[in-house]
């Protein structure tokens, strides 16, 4: 409990500091607000559609995770779980959605938490691998080494899966499922990159494709340190620290992320209404109680 309180306190401090710093930055750069007000509604619609695509890719990741445990889950059930955990991740502290999925897997699908964690590590491994390639893609001198790394990493992954198939009886280590998981993760990151591109275009920012890919890779890594709701402050820090790779200014980073948060909140609100209307909502309170216990 002490560690949880310390993490929650740290998250609160980071969130408060971020709000103060962004507030001061906007006060000294009022053009940011003018840029946000001038955003064309067409770009907002495109962003909402891309967020829907990302949600569907995460739904497929959930479905594949269940299959890797030798179980089945319907699309509607998986979509409801993904939507609920996404809402919890943004509005709750310390990546609450992970705990909700773990509890749901255990109580509804009878998948032990340890096996859920193992499968999740495969997903996060693919996520980190592709994000690393995206991050370094902005530098031309890294592209050939990255291509070789991709080949070596893919070969090593398939070798490891084949080697472990006969050792881990609890998991369904079928190569085709891992290929689908890797492909779905890559699709998720491509959609995320397109989303960031739409945000920059909406703000009238010019960029090269290599810059956008590198920017997306840096942003993706904030997932692993997202101790604040929606990784507020953490994502911005990752993007500022990696400025030498994607070469996008701090003003661009801040204005794009403000736009991103605003549109994402709208998307989550719309998704919450849909979940209620289609009766696929997971009971957050009961799951949170089980998680704590």
C-alpha cells in the first residue's frame, strides 16, 4: 500500500507540474490557442476515425491474447473490454486498464494472471521493438542497421517461439497467432502514426515522413512510463527529449498534444455512450474492487 501511495503521489506531482508548465508556456505563446481554434472540423473527424481504428486493433490484440491462452472471446465482448480499459487508462491512475483486463481474464475467462502477464509481455515486446525502429527511422544513418535488426529480431522471435512450444503447455504457442499479434501491433502503430500526422496537418505544421515516424516512435515509448492519467506530461517529456531525432519544435509538440488530448476525450465520451447503448460495458467498480483485493 505504501508503494502504491508513493506512485500515486508521484503521478499527481507530475500531472500538476505538467499543467503548470503547459499553462505558463501557453501564456507566453498565445498563438497556440489561435492555432487550436482554427482547426478544421474535417481533421477532427479524421482523427476520430483513426482512433476508432486503433481501438479495433487493440480489440484484436485482446482477442489474440485470449486465443494464445487456449480460450475464446467474442468480438463484442472483446470490444467492450477494450473500450472500458481504454477509458480507465485515460481517466484512472497508473494504467488502470491493465488491472481491469487482468481481473476480467481471471474471473470471466478463467485465465490465470501469470499467463495473462506472459502474453502481455509478448505484445509489449512487439510494441517496443517496432517503436524503437520508428524512433530511429528519423536518422538516415540508422535505416540500414534497423532493417538488418528487423530481420534478425524476426528470426530470433520465431526461433524462440518454436523452442518454447514444447515447454510451455499452458499457452497455445502457435506461430500463426504470434504472426497475427505482431502484424496487429504493427498496424496499431501505423494508425497511431497516421493520427499524429493528421494532428500536425490540422495545425498547419510541415514535416517529412521520416520525422513523423520518428515522432510517433518517441511518443509510443511513453506507454512504458505512463504513471499519470493518459500519460499526460510523460509523453510530452519523451517527445522533447527525442527532439534531436524527429526535429519537431516544442511549440509543435505542445500544440499537437493539446489537440490530441481534446479529441481523445471526445472519442472516449462517444465510446462510453456506445458501450452503454449496446450493453457491453464492463462493471468498473466491481472489477476495481477485485483487483485491489
